[in-house]
């Protein structure tokens, strides 16, 4: 037993030496970290990397999440937000109806609309263009962050346009950046098993490559905690790292844990906090070429988010106002936080809160 412990400690020391000398970790290194129960050593290394990259600054944005439609052709096993056309609870909003919601919460400091929605096959591509165009015309100073790479693939199918053609049309309407969703786990075994009826691994990566080639800076996510293997999680990160080597287009990586189907779901139905923190930390260590790792308080909860800020995370997302997708699946966190609450959350972790815009330009530093 002592020999096994010694070997484990030696391997951890070798990885620490790599990290401190800025040598890229291998897939085997990442897998070892996931299999290790030495959470504090992993977290300490991730914290060192984050401090080297970002100092003690932790970023947030004044944003609002919008959902134009929850009707979706896909039937992903993990999603409790989607509905079929005509099903109870299904909806599709006009821009004017969305304005009513926005105007209830809008203020001049609002910097970003974060749009998430279903792949509604009953609508033409023009609907999605008009939604973006109308928002930009009414709120010209707000950055529009919308559409996953999976949605771009969907729009390509329903419009007959190439990926680049779809992106050009959306940018012309007012789109500034893609969201990171639709990646889930970049593994075809996983996507088949979980019924991910949308873009394949190759398509998701290719669309991000096209967007980056057009000058867009985008986001990337990972949805972990269901049937994926640890090897698949690490491969997911390596796919992103390799693409980032080529394009330098990802601004941030957001690892999100799956949520149960109900807020009343017991502890055994939820991803362990140990796994959440380990995933944040390993993400920071593996993705050496992506500037930020996000601790998404909607998935982690506010207190675990604070702890994640010493495990490699440098961003806590934003005000959101009223989140629906994770809460439809049983999230226990607040649906949104105020600007003051986000500053308090960050400062309570001993970090420096920085209000940012979508592209990480600093707006205000709260010393």
C-alpha cells in the first residue's frame, strides 16, 4: 500500500512540475487527476495557473438571459426545457412579446443579451434573423450573444445556407458572438446514447472553426455528470485545446454539471461537489490556452462558486435575471443575481470583482 501511495505522490509531483514549468499536460495526466482523491493538490495547482493568467481578478457581466422558443426538434435525454409544438407549456415569442419582458428588467448598464432556445423546426430561418435584428434595433448598445454551434448547423439545414452563410446573415442582423452550448460531451458514443439529436462532434468543432476564421470570439461548454467516461471528459477538453491552438477563438470554457429532473431530487441524483470542484480545476490545468474558466453559479450554487474561485475559475457569469433551462431541470440556485450580489460573492472569496463586457474588456474594478 505504501508503494502505491508513493507512486501516486510521485506522479502528482511530476504533474506539478509540468504545470509550474508551463509544460502541457497529456490525456493520461488529466485522467490521473480525475482518478486522484487529492483534491487540494489539484486545486492548488489550478489556482497557481489561474493567478498566473488572471491574478486575483474575477469577472462578471450585467446580462439578461432570453428564450424566444422552447419548441425543439431534438429530444436530448438531459433536457427538461424543450417542448413539442402544441404540448402544454410550449411557446414561441415574437420580438414584441420579448420586449415586454426585457423592458421590465432593462436598465442602461445592461451589456449583453444571452439567448438560448430550442431548435424549432416550425419556423423559418428568417424568424431567427428577425429576432436578432429587432433586438439590436431596439437596444443598440447591448451585445447579442446567441446561438450555439448546434443551432448554426440546424439553421444551415433549414435555410440551405453554408455555415459561413448562416453566420454572415446573423452577424449582419446584429449577432456578435456564439454561446458555448450544444457541445454537451464531444463524443459520438455519448451523443448517440443520450439522444443528442443535433450537431455531431465534428460539426460542432467545424462551426466553431468557421466562426473563429470570420473573426468571432466564442464560448465553449461541457455538460458532465451523466453517462460520459472520464476519458471522454478529457478528450472533450483536448478537442477544444487543439482547436484553440489553431484559431485562438475561445474566450472562456464553461463546465456545467447536469441537473436532475426536479428541485426535489435527492442528493444522490446530483453531481457531487467534489466532482464539480475537481472538474473546474482540471479544466484550468488542461486548457492552458484558454484564458478563463467559468464557475457558473446557476449550476454550482453560490457558495460552491465562491470556493471554485480558488480552484482555477476566473469568471462567475452574470446577473442573468431569470434563468430557465437549468431550473427546468431542477437547479437549486437563484434564477439570477444582482450586480451587488455578484460583487459580494467575489469579494467574499478574497478576490477582486471586475465588471466586464462580453469580450472581457474591463468596465469597472471593485478594489
